[in-house]
């Protein structure tokens, strides 16, 4: 079952355990854009300013809070478009890189 939590940065938006971001007030799901490295990024508007944020980071922080501070949030299966909570991991940068290469060479 999909669960929604407010973002750490602002309660104007919510992150889902299914890896989606929505506007809290309207329920409108934000459409992300894929970067050149195949990561999904959304544009948030907070206090009149626009901020681009990676969906995996927003989902991880919404569900795990301060445990994410100082760590990377990476994808277990190395599929950077799969931002479901059950596919995300908190770890060091070196763990994230090792995970990427492990999946890249399979």
C-alpha cells in the first residue's frame, strides 16, 4: 500500500513509498525529468523560489529523516529511475559506487 509523508524541506509536498512526489494541498503528482545520468529530478517551488531535487533523496529523507544526513541514498538495483522506498539504501559514497559497478558488470 502506498504511503505518503511530508518532505523534510517543506510540508507543501509529499513523497510516496512508491517513489512519487505530489503537491500536498492538491494531490497533483509532479512529473519528473530524467537527467543525463538517468536520475529523476523534480522542480519544487518554495517561498517563490524554484529548487530542483532528486526524487530518491526526497523519498529517503521523507521516510528516514536525519538518518540520511551525511550519506548517499542509492538504488539497490542500480536502476536510477526506480525510486521506490524498498529499492533505496542509505550508505556511504563508496558503498554507492561499489553497488553501481556490481550491477553494471552483471
